[in-house]
């Protein structure tokens, strides 16, 4: 029979049959440009499948076939050869089973630990009463006081803050809300999000992203965070905060600002399940309406916050929020830079200025930050489902900055 029929009868693909032919395991007769498979081919295939079912690799099966073909063994010799062959395979399988059993036990313990951590939810995270002196009204700069609230372990979980001018600010599920935060989400926020994000994003982009994180985290380790107020612009899914969470001292305050309430809820829920607590203040608001006093932040983390803002605004975000930062403050920044803009670029002309490396450096310098260290990644030309802001022909890089006024 021809190759197509032979493959069909045996429930295999033609490519698989051709692979066995290329290895010399099946040797059909060729007649007029066509291969014909006889009973010897059928027997060879059955032997291949039989040996494969016992874990033999194709190169090992090929050696067995050679031995049978050249040796023309007697039954006695053949039995002795196969006995040795199968005993060796048996010992190897036993060894693999032992290793797999050990691996299985370790995985089971890890699963039990994860289930235990998930089921034992720790105390809720809210607005710490000690941080109230930090707030101010975005309308009149007046002091904010607790108007009504549900307080648990000095954390305000539900309630309102009130200014003497009559302005009210709500606290919902431990998050301070200002204005009308975004309630919609482009993705579902759950524990599967990270895996889905990685699968939908180019590996080179992820590599650049990770290297920028590592560089910034190492620089933060050189900075004294004790008793400091840290302000992050655009916390998002908390990729950055999660990377430095373990390094945060207990006496510092981390202000996580984002306009999407669903992101804030998701991230806060993650930290509520961690045994060791850090002082995280979640504020859901527009960047221009952060209800904290002027010159409050010792360190500002601008981890693509300005870049994300610049996709829809002409202003350089750091300029707009500079009043929140102390005169001797530090800046850790990560910025998206375009090496070139294509004819079909998705970025409007009026927004491009804040994506040019030289302009970014000049604007940071204009805010009196002196460079301590900086790093620019390699250019890449592909992103992913959530980094689809550049088109074919455009190249982008990530610029990382660490400096102090």
C-alpha cells in the first residue's frame, strides 16, 4: 500500500511515517516514484510502537533493529540480549519513578502551603489613622478629618473624610477615592492574569521589562527608605511594588496612586494575604488630584506613569505632580522611548515629545534632579496584546533614571 493508506491504517500522520523512514527504521520499496509498504514494513512499525511504549528512544530502537538485522541471532542469543536490554530499561524506569515520586511529594507540599496561605487571610488593609495628617483637600488645601467611618485596628475600612469647605472624600474597602475613578477594566484581574499577560507578550519585551525592574530594584537597595514617604504614580497591577515590597522598611509609607479602582482592589487584596505587613496607602484618583500636602514625598516612583499618561496628554506628568515632592527628593523613573516614529504610527504628533529620550532627560534635569545613575535598554520592535502602542518599523527602548535633587 502507498504511504497515505499505510499512515491511515495505522492511525499515524504521513510526517511521522516519513520520519521513521528517514531514520531507516522503516524501509519501503520505491516503485516509479512511489513508496510501497508491505508486511515487513508493518512488522517494523509494530516493533517501533511496541518499543516506544516501553520508553525506548528512536535511536535506541534503531540500534536494536541493527542488532537484529546484522546478528541473525539464535533464540538463545536473542533471549539473552533482550533480557539485558529490558533489565537495563527496567532499572532506568525504577530510578525515574523514584525521582518523580520525590518531585511529586515536593509539589504536593508546595500546593498545600499555597492553599494554606490562601485560606488564612490576614487582617484588612485600610487608611491608617496615623496618616490623616498627611491629607489635604484638593479644592482648598484644607485639613481633612474623619466624618464617619468603620475603624478596625487603627485602619479606616469604610467611611468619609471631610474638609471644612464641605468637600467629602469616601473610603471604600480601605481605598481613598477622589472624584470618579475608572470602574471599567480591559482585563479580568485574577490570579491567572500574570500567566495570561506573559503568554500574550513578546519574550524580548518581557526580557527588557524584567531587566529594567532588576536595575531599578538594585538602585533602590542603595537608597535609605527608613521613615520615608514614597509616592508611586500609576501603580497599575503592582508589578513594581510587588518586586520591592520585601525591601520596604516597616516605618516607611508607600502611597500607591492609580485611577482604576479595580486594579487597586485586586492589588490590596494580594497584600492582605501576606503575613508581613508594610504601610501601603491606596489612593484612587487622577494624578492632578492626589489629596496629600505639598512637599510630602521623599521619593517618587515614576515607573512608566509619565509614559502611560503621555499617550493621551501633552504635559509631562512629573512637572504636574512636582509640588508633592520635597526639595531634596529622589526620583526613580522608567520611561518608554521611541527611536523612530513610523508613517502609520499610533502615537499622535502632539504626544510624541515625551517619548523622545533627549526631551525626557531635559525635562528631568529641569526639575533639578541630578543623575546618580541611568540605564537604557536595547531597542525592540515587538510588544504584545497590552503593549500594542507601536507598529511595524518602529523601535522602542526603556530608559531608567535614578537621581536626587
